C-alpha cells in the first residue's frame, strides 16, 4: 500500500533533528533571539532528560 502521508525527507533526518522540529519548531519568521531561546530550551530539556534517565538507572542498579 502506498501511504500518502509518509514523508521520505522527514524520515531521512536524524532522530535528534526530528525531535527538535516537533518539540520547539523554528519558523522562518522567528527572530534570532527566539531561535536561540528555542534551541537552548530544547537542548536543556534533552540534557535534563538524559540526567534523570542516568540517575534512575543508577538508583536501580544500586538497589539490585
């Protein structure tokens, strides 16, 4: 079956770029400061999610 909503260009992007585009999409009309804030918010969110994952994994390994 041919799925019309399937976007090959979107599928070729790396996972981090796809997440970046879906969480805080940057519009062409955004100013430089807004783009900078959106980029920094996304990377801060990614780092915090990574740290929480590592801390939970470490706590589970410590208990076991």
